[in-house]
C-alpha cells in the first residue's frame, strides 16, 4: 500500500517521510452491534484498508492472535461480557504497538479515565461520529503507528551498531593487551641477552653486511683500541686493522671462518660467521679471544 491511499478520502495529508510501503493496513473494529460495524466499514470503503470485524472483545482477541500485524483497534466502550476497557487492557498487554481508539456513546468522565489509564488508548471518539473526524483520527493513528515502527527499527539498528562497536573495542583492547605483554616479554629477553653478552670473557663484535659496526661488548672494547663506546656506528674499514678487515671479508665470502691475528703484542683467536636474524636479514658475528699467555 502506498502513502497516497491513506489520503484519497480528502483527510489531511500525513507526513510523507513516514514509510508504510510493503505492509498492509488492517483495522480491527469491535462492537456488539453489527450495524455499527457495517457503518464503520462504509466510512473506509474508498481506502485500501482491510477491515476486520468482531462482535465481542473475546472474538477480537482471537482475531489478534490469528492475524498480524493489525495496526489499529477501534472498540466500543460498552459491550456485554467484556467491556471496551477490559478488552483494550488485554490488547495493550499482548499487542502494545497497536494503536487503540475507543468509540462510545457513553462518553462520561469515568469511561474516558478508565480507557486512558487501563487501555492506554490513543483517542476517545463519541458516537455518533463524524465520518471525516473518524478518517482523520485513523490517518493520524496510522502515522503514529508507522512513526513508532520507524523509530523502533532505528533504535534496534543503533543498538546493533553499538554492540558491534563495543565488540570491536573489546577485541582491540585484548589485542593491545596481548601485544603489550609480547613486547614486555621481548624486552626482558633482550635485556637478559644483553647482560649475558656483556658478561662474556670474550669479545663479541656485530656488523651488518655493509661493514657498519653495530655491536661490541665490554670485552671487545678492551681488546680493540679506542674510547669506550665509540666503536659502535663506525665503518670497520676505518676502525679495524687491515688484517682484521681481511678476516671479516673471508667470513663474508665463506659464511664462516676462524684464525689467529697479531694485534700489537697480543695474539687474538677469532671465529666468525654470517648469521640471519629477524626479517631474514644477514649480519656478521665475530668472537675474539686473547690467546692464553699473552697477558
């Protein structure tokens, strides 16, 4: 059903932004007088509404259980067995989104108060009704119904998005926490490794494949001349003697090497190898030890 169908009878225009497509409009009319039901049906002959009729509250409840959705319930106030207030109270409990309207020729204050408080009705119309007024009331009730549906869908979608964001945030926090733990562990391992290398009784040199000296432990700085800490970051060809550079070239060529080297009055024993580290990058490690008896 399209929005235009709601207004063909000349009732005021409803809000065009409210979408009611793809949902048939059903109105349940409940009155113990069949003549009244036929009169209501005639009021909406030009509309594309499906008019459902019941002659008692009990029958109306049964229709509500069998047919869905029913957007509007028009009910008489005074009916035998179950009056309009009792009937609309049950409708409110079981189908709270249905818009409820009371039609009654006994519009006393007590009836209105009961219908509003217990049936939570949308409107109380007096019999005999004015046809245009009834169409107008139904048109507004439909606008109210579909606006509520639209708001409910938006709220559900918003809640769904919020839940997704909450889940993403929770996963992100877990990943950050895990990443932090990994980094702390790696830092502890690195710290222990650094301490062990510094404590070795032999000199350890680390170089990249371009010849930059990237590591030298304390014993290495004692073996090679220079100020403490200044060896790191130097080019080996500018810092080491020609024989030592020749030994490192041999390591590069054969991937490993060992030998002896005279450094001033000290004889050094050297072992070296090309190693691979993180990211499959290559480097050179040289272990240097003063030969026993050299002081």
